[in-house]
C-alpha cells in the first residue's frame, strides 16, 4: 500500500483532499497546493463560491496566495463524489460532523488511500470513532488503507506564523502510518514531529488548548480580585512579565471564544469522566471564563447607573463581534452572550466590527454598522469587546461627543488608556473597575457588592 503512495509523493502525482475549508482547512489546502493537486471539500456552497472567486481573506489567507493556487492546483468543491480522486484525505470538520465526514469518505474508500484526521477531539477519537466507520465497507485500517491524526495549530489573525512555519505533530495507528504521515506533511511543513500513536497526538492538542484555557481563567480571576484591591491588573501583569523565566503573560478579557479554547478542554473532561476521574480543574476554568461575559454586563449595568441611566430603554454600542483581534470569526464569541444579556435587560443594541459583518445570537442576528460613528451615535454606552488594530486608532473623545451625555464606556481589552472626557468609564482589571480619568462615582458604589451574574443555564 505505502509503496504506491510514496511513489506518488515523490513524483508529485498525489492528489490531496481537504474536507472542511475553514480557518484551518483552507491554509492547509493552499500549503499542499504548492506541490500537489488539491481538492477542497465543503458543504457550504456560498463559501466554495467565494473561494473560487479568490475571496479568502476572511479565512486568514491572502488573495494573492488563493488566486495563485486556483490558477494551478487547488479546486474548492461541494461535490463529495470527487473524494474518489483523492489519495490522501485530511478532515477538518467540527466534532459533531466527524462521523458524517467519515461516512462520506467510507463510501468512496478504495485500497491504497491514506486518511488524516485534524479535528480536535478527546484522545481515542481516531481509533474508536473514525476507524470503525472507515472499515464499515470491509477494508481494514493498516492493511488496505492508512490512518493518522495530526492536530491543527493555526492561530487566526497571527501573521507571524504561517502554516508552513508551525511544527506539525503526526501520530498514526501503527508505525507505518506514522512514517507516511511524516513523509506527507514534510513536503509542505518545515518541521514534522512523529509521536508513538494517534492517541498521543490527540492528547497533545488537548493539552495545548487546556493550557491556554486554564491560564486565561487564572488571570481572569486575578483581575477580578485586583479590581477590588484598587490595583491595575494590566500593569501588574506587565510588571510580572519582566521576569525572564518561569512566567508567561496572559491577559484578562470578556471571556474566550473560537472553536478551541471554549470547547476542547471539555472533550478531555468527558473522556476523564468515562475513565472514572472527576476533572474539577478543567471545568472550574471553564466556569471562570464563562463568568467574564456576565462580569462585562455587570460593569455595563453599573456604568449606566452611575450615569443616571437605566438599562431598560438604553442604547448600547458594541465594538467588536469576533472572538479575537483582527479576524472575522465569531464562533463562540463573548459578544454573543453579552448581546443576549443586554437585549434581555431591555437595551437596544448596535454593533460595529471592521472584520465581521454580523453575529448570530439566540435573540436574533445583529449586523455590523458601516463604521464606529454610526454605531455609537446616540448611544448611552459603548462596550469594547475586541482590541482590533482599527479600534486602537479611534478618536474616543470624538466618539463620546456623538453619544448621549454622559457617555458610558466599558473597556474589556485595555484599549482605553485614559477615559474619554466627561465619561463614565469602567474596565475589566482596572482599579475599582475604573478607567483612569473617568467621572467620579457616588461613594456608595466604590467597593460595593457586584450584582449577581445570571446563572449559566439562563439565556
């Protein structure tokens, strides 16, 4: 089996299929297209059409790279029947879609093919979920076809690390599969690291995301404490980061978003429970990060109260819909719950994001205004949820003059270094929650008990 695959790998005749053309699948397809013909599969016709037109910037790829690939070796398609043309297939579906994608591959699976799963899940998914489906037609993994797991490590919006520059882990179901996965990815990735089994590679990916989730939760809880101790959390973290060893800076915010950090740790939690272990630390970090969304809304309620306004009937502008800076991805964005809570309080919500055109919530879809001026004009309060580069260049004093007086600002990302003139300005991790230079609150509001957050099951 591997003899013919290695021959195709060497002579450039290998055909690579990538299932799922999102923030991971599209850059990976473009990387492979440098050397091989690539068929990219997705069930979303609008996405496939956009890619065929060379519109891939929203996926973290440049138009130039996409057009170059389209002109030569890359074809996006919704026609899953063309999987039969692929020698190696790489999956990037959500966990809920792994089984569906595997069935589509199994229907067209022939001897001599190689399947790689990249979608993050609990350790054992490749062996226990993917392989039985692939073998349902009578072919055997490791004999008739190869299988491996290779976790994605894309950081959307980070121009420093291209997919080719990020070390790649590969782990097969057997040594031969691991060796071929190593050879395959080495064609387009600078450094490929083999591990002993697919389970190890799956566990490594969960550890990477859990590390971030737990450290973000830790610094979020510390910021809540420092707010009450009249200490600027942002300054304290920057001071701690001057230590050249034993410390890595993480910063607070309104909660975590995206497909990885809010969800992936719970895959390990699920697996741990099945193995008879209660994963308290993992779930505690998730609860802390989830709470930050309610803390943001509590700061907004407090700011409106200080300005002599009530939440019911107030107009609130949201700056930032995506889950992190300089990208358009709104999956699991903190903005979703913040908007839902504002609407539940009777507020009118407007929004602006230079990257994301809209966001879907359980209360409906919120569209982005064309610019920040349109979003804040006539608003009682503005909440900064993302530190897009475009936001750091805004003239906040000018924006304040467009708002209802006194304007209320809630800064969750340390964008406001000084409060806009004449404003009530509060922020996560700020001393007593207050941005320097803001209007003084009544004394009874300083250090008082914060309103209780809504229970997690509400919404």
